[in-house]
């Protein structure tokens, strides 16, 4: 049989998210108030986040119950399938076994709804009427608009200007789900207007868009802000990916030697990786690898220190790997991986040697994505193709050594809205950042 | 619980396709040779089609075994989920129960791979090295390129010129799977060159593209032609949709009063409908409705008579509903429904009163698609939104009468490559053809 897919019964979908905070070898250092440089108090975050999300952000409970209303919506596409990539193995001529978890089956086409649904739900419960956010290529913006639509919350998305005009179709998806999306920098915030004045030629950045969304939430009634990655509560929500995968690996009667996820802010890597990091801390022998673009090598080359999450220095300072809050990476086509910082959880795990990081240039990543599409069928997002490239490299090492390793990666999303990037790849117009 | 999805176990996936030919109340009239107007002999079709496909086209066996190699690939996304659309029901305030089968989960994003995989497989078995086809918006072209890639067959797609330039992203998908796609009319065929000369301003049509693909297959060695709809063997392959759905309706302990599919060439409607038509002929009380665009109302307004399948009169004459082989419909955004003819099986079932047909204008169809996306989450293809509109109408009738009918429709594909059409809808730029 060429394909094997492992489908977990809906009733066996995990009922709790995993929170790695109490299991961290050393406790995370606290976020700092950007005005005082003092550890931030939970109540100081309330203008921006729902109280339950702040509680989860700092929780020491190892497992957090998933409310029924969230599970009901998860079940629209979850449990997501795990596949054995037999055709890819055959194409590579490797003795390694390659598995991938497919998160592109969600309505928004990526793993992002795992947390957007949860964030919108808790906000709805606490009476939030409007949520602001930023988005790069639109994966997060579309996922949040989907979620806000379910809970009748108004949603405003500040979309990085270059993506707004060059990759307009996730913007269309945001409109389809009823949210309001505008290019950033905009003239609707003080910071946006300042950037427009100071840098009239800018095509925007995630750091700028975050500043705008945060300012909007801080200044408007009944409005909160939502972040699609980086923060602890986002990492918790995404662990449903890895928890499901652990059950599915049991169905396959196998267990990974290597677990791979692409890494921008860290939510996808945390999703597939953290439950396996727990296994590793419990004594299992395995590697967990985060894969970055060489154009934005936060974990690979950034410093591990306190830094701001946004360009206007409005967000709390986080202890994380960072390329500098004002770093603007080249316009690579994996827009979801163009962030100067990274999740403090992921950053510290890398720092402590529990996770590894590697990085690839754009063209070899697209080549890997095409190999995957031509063997397994599904068209991957450029972000996910980073994980594919690393999985292929690990499998090729096995071909040399003869080892029958088990390699697992997360296919974080499909590439249906990235066809313009594939066109450029095929036309030889893609830079090798 | 807001959502319920019914997942059939992989091992319970149907092992045979249903062939309705031996169950037709009156036998189908034979296809005619376009040169002689005489019933065509099987061997006369061999320059275009694999022998096994010709055999299936004329088979009197009620069930046709699905070869293991095809089942293996089907299992990449099959059995596809059946959903209860509870949020849509709630939004409509209807006592009706609405179910939908989701065929957009295939790698190509529609039901088309159900037959493209089968056609490529049988061609591979018989030594075909190259397959030609036509495509409108690209659903079929991408599905065939996916299939040919699996079986290492070269694939050449003649894509209707207007779509090639205006909706380029399914073209990108065709490239991603390694096929060769060119705009039609092209200068690579005699008929294409003639059309370019006679109608220099034409933006192409399916009828023209079919003529080019057929000419290419007829004149080149080891080359066959593949059609994504209309023909009997295509209808057989698609019945896996309805056969799965029948099992899933049993899981739901329910049975449809109305079965709805959009209808262009008829393959999607046949897929969801024919197994239920068998039930109807066996005495079950239900309606099966084909939904067309008002701009191309083949079943609703076309004549039931022999006609050509293509503009150059190269294909056999089929007894079917037709708007005339030279009919070129307005450029509506449901490109998959812009065909002048329809499946002889579907046509005759409509003619005999076993199936019904209805049609809608473009804007009300998009409105229904948006309602679906905002309640159920998935972004539907404009083709599929025709079925959604009809399901909504049937559900609204139930609100008036208080009847608790069970309504089933096929969501034939996702709309990820149709965002430009949604943009036009939201911007008020969509014509109401």
C-alpha cells in the first residue's frame, strides 16, 4: 500500500492542552513592563488580553481543560490526519520512515485556528466585542477572522502592506469571514501615521503592524488584542497537534527519532514539538528541530536576551532569541516566518539544548516543497516546506548511514494561497535569500 | 454540539463503483460516429481512450471493482467527511436537517480526482505515455495533472484562454504537479490555428479546448485523451461519493428527502446522486436535483437530442441535453459549469422525470456561498455554491411549511482558487448572469 493515513477517532481527540511551563528545567524569566522594565503584573496585561488567557500565560498547571465549545469547533477538522509519506521515502531511496501531520485541513488552511478559536472563545466569554491583530502573509489574520466570525466578535486586521497588495487572496479570505482588513502602516493609528511620515516608502513589517494593532486595542473600548504566536498561551493551544500525533504514532506502532517543525514565532514548532519534549525530559531518546529561513535566523543566529515584540516598543519585553525589534527581514515568500523574535518557551528550550535549530535558503526550500507535492500530492505552504526540506535532509543522511530512523514533521499549512511564489520559483524569479 | 462529522473507516470505503447503465429504465441511445452518424464501435474509440475505459463506458455490469492501486491513492483523502450543517440550519431558522459531503479535501481540491486517478491508472496499465485534456477554470486540469504525476504519464492541458490569464493559480497547480499547460486556442493544433485566424479576438471556450486536446491525442503516438465529465465511465467513478454518503447517512441514522448537486457536465451530480437514484428506482421516496447557472441552463432549457461534444465536431455525437455545440456561455465565475452539453445518463434521467433541474443567477449563488462560509467555515467553490443556494432554498421552504426534511448536498470543491471572484462579489463588480 502506497499511502497510510492514521485517523484518530473524534472521541479520542485530546481533552486538554499541554502546558510545558511547570516542566521547564529552569523557570521562564518574566515578561517586563516596557515603561518600567519591572516584571509585569497580570492586571497590567488586561487592557490587551482576556483574563483567562493571561491566567494560562502564567499557569503552573501541566494540563488545561479544553472547553466543550472549543472542542466542538475543533471537530470540524480535528483530529487532523497523520500520514506515512511512503512515496516520498521511495523517491529519496531512504531506509528512513517519514511521517507528517497535516494541519492544512482546517478551514483557514493552517494550524493557526487551534489558538484563534480558543482566543476568540475566551474573549467572547468575557464580553469582548472587538479584537485587533496583525498579519503578515495572512495565515493568522484569516484564522482569527474565522474564529471571531464563529463567536460574533468584530475583527480588525492590520496586514503588512507588501502582502496586502502582492498576495491579496488571504485578504479575500479575511473578508469572506467578515473581518475588516487594512494595509499597515495605516493612517488609522498614531504609530501608523508616524511611520508613514518618517518612512514614506516602507512596505511595512510585522513589528509595525503589531504596534498598530496593540495601539488600537489599548485605545478602544471593549477591544482586545490577539497574537498568533510567541506567547505561552498560544504554545499551549497548539500542543493539541503533538498530543494527537502521539496517539497516532501508537496506531502506527512507531515512535519518532526526529520531530521537525518550521519556526517563525514558534507556535507550529511548539504544537508538534512540546509534547515530545516532555517525552524527552522523561527519558525518551529523540531530537526536536526548529527550521528557520536563513533570511530570518532568529534561533540560529539571534541573541538570547530581553527584547520588545514590536517596533514601537509597546509590548512587554520578553526573554527570547531575537534579531532586534527593528530588524526587517528580506521579503521571502514564507511570510509566516519573518519575525525578529521567537517564543520564550522555544527560545529557552533551544538555549538549554533540548531543541535544535537549523535554517535553509529559499530556493532549496521551494525545491523540497515541489518534491513533496510530486510524491505525496498535497501542495505545501512555503513555511511548511522548511520542515519538509529538513525531513528530506535527515532522510538522506539515513540513506548514507543505512539507519532506519523514524522522522516526523508537521505540515503546518497548504500552499493554495502561495501559487504566485511557486510561479516565481518555476520561472527562476525567486531570490535565494 | 454545533458540528457533527461522520467519518467512514478507511476499511469501509466502497470497493466497487456503481454503474447505473443496467438499471436505466430505458437503455441509453448509442454515441454516433461524427463522420458517418452510425453508432460508434468500441474499437473506433481506441485512438482516444484506454480499452478498459471504453469497456466501462458500455458496460452492463452493475458494479465495477475498484483496483487496489486506485483505492490506495483514494485513501490519501477518502473516505471524505459528511457533515451536518447545524450552524447553517440555525442561521436559517429552519426545522430542516442539512448535510453536506465535502469533496474539497482532495489534493486538487475537488471531486475530480475520483475519476482522474482512475483514468490515468488504466492508461498506465495499457502503456499510454501521454494524455491530453482541456480545462476551463482548472479543476479538471489540475486533477488530471495530479493523477498523471502519480503514474509517470506526461500530461498536456489546453486551458481556456480567459481562465489561463484571469485565474492563473490552478494553472500554477498544474505546473506544480509537472504537467504542461497552454492557453487555448493555441497555435499547436490545426484547429487552434484555424480559430485564431477566424476569431482573432476569442478568449476561448471549452468546446474549442476539447477539439484541440482531441486532435492532439489523435495525431500523436502513445497519446490518449481524457475527459473530466459527461461520459459514462466518468459518472461511474464519481459514484464513490454517493456510495460513501449512503453509509455515512446510516451512521447519522438519517436518510435524505432531497439530494442536491451542482451540474455542468454532470459528474458531481452523478457522484452524489446516482446511488440515490438507484434507491429511488427501488422504491425510496426522494428527489434528486441538479443545479445549473442561469447563464448555461443545459438541463433546464437545452434540447434533448444528439449533439457534438466539441466545437470542431470531432467527438462522437451524444444524445443529451444541449444548448448547441457552438454555444459559448457568458464568463460566469463558476467556470466548471460552463459546458453546452451534459452527461447522457443525467440528461436521460432528467428527461424521464427521475431527476430535476433548477438554475440560479450568479449573485444569489455567491450570496449563498458567503452564508455557508460564515456559518460552516469552509470557503466553497462557486460551482458548489449553486448546490448550497438550492439547499438553502429547500430549507427555507421547510421553514414555511414546518417540515423537518433531510437535505443533502455535495460540496464539490473549495474556493481557495476563486478568491478573485469573491473580491468582485464584495466590490459589487460581479455581473448577475
